[in-house]
C-alpha cells in the first residue's frame, strides 16, 4: 500500500497527502468511493475503512504510474456528453470536437453520414445527438471498441439511432452511399517517440498508428471514397499537426474540390476535407 495511505486517513487527508494533482485525486476519490463532489466536501472528515483503502490504493497507484484518468474513472466528457471509455478505445480529445462541428456544418438535413474508425463512438454519437434528422452509421474493425460505442449510443440516443458495422474500413458496407464521411483514423508514424509517452502508452496502439508512414489510412479512405460518397458529398478527416498538406494532396489527387484545412483552438491545422463533385472511374 502507498506509504501515506494508512488506516485512519480521512478524505481530506487523502487530498492533502496525495502527490497527484488535487483534481485528479478528487476524481479518483469520487469514482472509487461513489461520492459526489458535494459529498467529498461535506464528508471531508470521513475515515476510510479497509475496503475503501484497498480501492483507493489501487486507483491512486495506477495513476501515479501514469495510467490516464479517463481509463481509471471509465469516462470522458466530449461535446457536452459523458462517454464511457475503456483501454479498448482512444480517449476522446477536445481537438476532435472540431471534426464534429464541421460535420454538423457541412452535412445537409435528412442525409446519411458515416463515421469511419469510430472507437468509443464519440464522433458518431455527438453528431447524432445534435442532429436527430441525420441517418448516422459508424464502423470499426475492433469488436471490443464497437461494444463500447454501442453502449455510448444507448446512453445518449434513442434505440438504434446509430447503425454500427464491424468492418475493415469500407468492407462491410456493400454499395451503401453517404452524403458525408468523417474519420479520425490512425495517423501517428510507426515508432514515433510519442507512442511511448504520456497517455498514449496506455491507449490501443492500432488506433494510434498505421505502423507505416501515418498516411496509409488516408490513402485508403480517400482512394475508395468515390464508391460510397454521393456527388457533392463532403469528406472530413482529422490528422496530425504536420499532416495537413499531405492529406490535402491526397484529396486533390483523388479529384476532390474545395479542398481545405481547418485549424483547432491552438491554431493547428487539425482537419482537412473536400467535396466530391462527381463520381469518376479514374479514382483508385
């Protein structure tokens, strides 16, 4: 057990003795002991019993070792909604909210939208929650990730509002077509040092990197989009901080028009996209 987490310690004592950020400590106390924020304050002199000590020792130790708070409390807020997260899915990040905002802006009423590589379902569920008029589909190659996504859809949406597919990109879609395609695919270059740093150490590696140059998923998604994207439909893709020019190049090569990139709150080109004016047989 942690040296400072000993019998007789109170909630307030945990907050004061913990080497973690106070906010992290409070979140773990609330999650581990089933307390609200108000209870944490009003019951600050509560002495932890043996079972509670064991629970908190496990959670606090894991956080001290670097495990992300989102995985420990199994939840992360995204676009105003609380999503369940597990180590089977990436942790939703504020940067990705730009992709949702653009999808809401560029998707016409009563049309069909596809989210590729949905993970936790955060993008698809947030869009469907904001736009009940849309017919939203989402796919992922991981059955475990899809189970999390389906749970999140059930949490926030009417039954079967989002249609899920277990699919390696477009494989399971047959000839379905959509007005908008969105994706936040794996884009970190193989062996990038960031994969061994911070939260990324604990996230599913196949959702982070394509194990290649970071662009292989974009080549496939863009190259085959003409089979599943309606004329005048938009494709919107999140990417790394230094990949905007490369993704724009792939879109232009595939005969997309109005190709552009949008910056996130940090001023970084975070999403690139374009419009398909007409289907052509030349795109591969």
